[in-house]
C-alpha cells in the first residue's frame, strides 16, 4: 500500500482546542481537531480516510508529530509540574505558565532553549534502566 511520511504540526487555538496540521503538497486541506493532541491526530486520521473516497490517489500517511511549544506544554502539563519544567528547560515557572495558558508565545531563542532542555531530558531518561 502507498505510504507517505509527512510532518504534522500540533497547535493549540485560543479556544483551547488542538489542531493537527499536516505539511503536504496535496491540493486539499486536511486538518484534525480535538480537546487533546491525540484527539486531533485521531480526527486527522478520520479526515484523511474520508478524503480518500474523493481523492483515491492520496497515499496512507505516516505522521512525524511536531509540537509548537505552547501546545506541547499544554498537552503534557498534567505530567510535569511547572517547577519540574523549569528544571528541565531553564525557563522560569511564571513564563512557562504564560506559554502553557496561551497568554504569550516564546521567542525563537526561548523556544530553542526549551527544545534543547527537553532533548537533554529525553536523552537522560532514555538511559534509565530498572533492576
């Protein structure tokens, strides 16, 4: 079966809903919406499957999920405290709270700092083993 890997950007709207926006070069709009990022991705799957009825040339998509910083913080805010996020990212709790709640958006430099902090955390946690 025809498979194509595409990037899907997860964003959170001002209404608090998540949107999954695929980056593709097909002449149709495909987006998924939901209360969580996973719901938005699931909705995107449904939309893509329904679109194939009208556009049979569409391949099956494999997604490479990418989060905007505020969307990532909102999606995972139940797993990390702001104090923990501050330790991981080096960005103070108050500012992280503004990003998480959609009151402001991180600068390019701050976004990079957050990305690097999480990349370091991901690498460290991937080395953990249990006896």
